């Protein structure tokens, strides 16, 4: 009997707590997700939903107050929580890379761009400096940086915010990692450059088998690049499925609210749809379903019982009163 295929990344019931004023606050509440080689998954949700904490937990870069308390995240079959310092060094930047929203937090202000990018290559691969420099130029060109030779000799402060973000993306692509985590990676870029970079990253995933978790509050951007979408709310994935199913046949009311919030050309000049209320504070979550205070489909059971995972033909969702599939067809 053939052995079951192992996922590139297998996350099961991952929980993260933060110590805040002598309290333990659970910020990730049992996240489960599987990522295959070459797969692009979009992780969407409002600010405060836990998306960035999820990415930092996978990279093992949580702040000192945060820690993984339960569950596991296995990368190539190995639990990331058990990697020693040497294993983490090999993991980060080579097999797994992260693109942050703020490039100034990752670029060294006193080092030229070429020194930083070449260090990212040479710390993981035994190649000549000339070959490393060539790879840097190719990567900068891929993300649409004009005059890449000139930019390599620049310091971060000499580049615009959008240009620094492109450098950060180019650096993450350098070693053709198995998995890229991109946290609001194109937010600072104009739509033309954003589309170009999304195309290049998608191309890398298809050609090189690189998996990508694209983290964003912008469902429109995510739907243009992702094979599947995971919707996160209050530290938990509340719906997951193929992109087309999520966009055209959402089951969770929160997903529907995010879709309705996407601006449409035909409604120009009209007020944008907004989900009422705010994301709850992790230290004071509502009882039952955490979305119930904001939900138009709330029932008594929603206020009292935490919904279990439900499965239909395509989507996985947590909701006591889901949207009927037929209501989202068309």
C-alpha cells in the first residue's frame, strides 16, 4: 500500500498565547491548514484577526511575550517548534522566507543593498561573489526595479518606500525557497507594480514549486493570486476553500461581508459596504461564536455555543447558520 503523501506544511490546532499584564491571552485559537508544494493560499481578515501572529509563529519570530502552547506546524515533516538555532538559520531565508509589510524593519540602514542581498545568498549557498551578484541583479529586475546595478549600490534610505518594498521582495525570492510568507507585501506599491510583482511571484510558484501564503486584508488582491483562501477571524480560520468557491459561494457571513466590502466600478460614488462593529479584543472574546455580535444571521445558539467545523462539497466553515450555497450562485 502506497504511503500517504506528506504535505509541504502541515499545521494542526496551532495555538499561540501572549503574556499581557500577568494574564495569558490566546491570540491564535486552534489554526489548522495544509499547504502543498507550489500551492498559493490567501489568508485574509481584518486587522487584529491574528494573520501576522500566525506568520511569525511559523517563522519562529514571535516576540518574547508570545509562545506556541498547543498543536504543531510541520515543515517537510519536521515540527518547526523543535528546530534548534542552527536549524532555524538554515530554515529562514533559504527553505522558508518572509516578506514583511515594512521593509525598513528588515533592511539594515547602514549596509548597501548589494551587501545585504549577497549575504542572503552566500550564507546559504557556496557560490562565487560574481555569481551571487548576478542573481541579485536578476531578482531586482524580476520585481520591476529600474537600473538594478545602480540600486544595488544604494543604501535603504536612498530608495523610496515602494522601492524598498520591492528590494525586500526580491531578497525573499533570491534562494527560491520552498515556502514564502508574504504579510501585506504589496500594500505600499501602486497597482501597476503590484500586479507585476504578483505575476512574478505566481510564476515562481508554478515553475519552481514554491508554495506561498499571501496574507492580506484585501480580498480582491488575494483572489487574484490564490488557489485557495483561508478567512481568519479572532484568531481562528472560519472558512477555507478553493478561491472560486469562497468568492462565489461563501458559507460564512463574515466571508460574505468581506466580499461585499470590495469596491466595484458600477457602484462608484456610493458608500462602501462595511461590516458593523469591530474585531473583538483577544482578551475579551464574546461567548459562543465570536462573530455573533456583528452577524446579521445570528441565532440564540450562536450566542452560547462555539461552532464546530462543518464540511460541504468544497468549503470548510465554522457557522451555526451558514449562508445557503444557492444564494451565492450566479
